[in-house]
């Protein structure tokens, strides 16, 4: 799993449903995560989406739980997505959501984005057309 100085990105597991339910039903967190508050979501709806995620039914998308490296406690989640054609990744985007208020403004989001960019460029071999770097090269 991608790991930095402050955070570790863990694969989504069934027990993470408790955290996702708490965070996705928090008006302020969802405003930060998506720039507008979402409607409330039921635990059953989240569980159904979680099962699809665990089975790998969402191609090109993964969900990671962001954990504090120092204590292993979840502080948020991130959803990187990739798109491509004929088995070649052509672009990507990242969704990032701060879950625990106690962890806000500590650099966890910045480090998460850095870890994901590293993964996109080094593991998925994406190319940065805007910066002119060839696939597999990124300085974060």
C-alpha cells in the first residue's frame, strides 16, 4: 500500500463501512469533499456500493482509506480514477475527502495526493503532457 511520512493508504475493507457511513452523512465533510452537501445516504446503499467495490466491479476506480501512519486510525478516504483505451491509461483524477476533523490542516490531504500522483506516474505509467515528462517520471 502507498505510504508516506504521515499517512498510509489502505485498501477498502468491509469494516470501513462504519467510517464511510459516518463521514458521508456529515454535511460539513461532504461540502468539503464535493463542494456541495450531498443527500443523506443509507447504510444499505453504502454497503451495496462497498460490495461492488470489493468485487472489483468498478473498473478504473479504487477507494482507499487514509490512515494516520502514527496510530493506524482512519482520517478520510480517497478515490483515484483512471481512464484509458486498449489497456493504456490516458488520464486520471482524484477525489479526496477529509473525514476526521481532528486530522484537518495537518498535511494529510497533500501527502495523499503526492502518493497518488507517484502511483499514477510510476505504477500506471501515465504521461504528463503539460509538463513534458515521459511516462514513469515524476518528481513530487
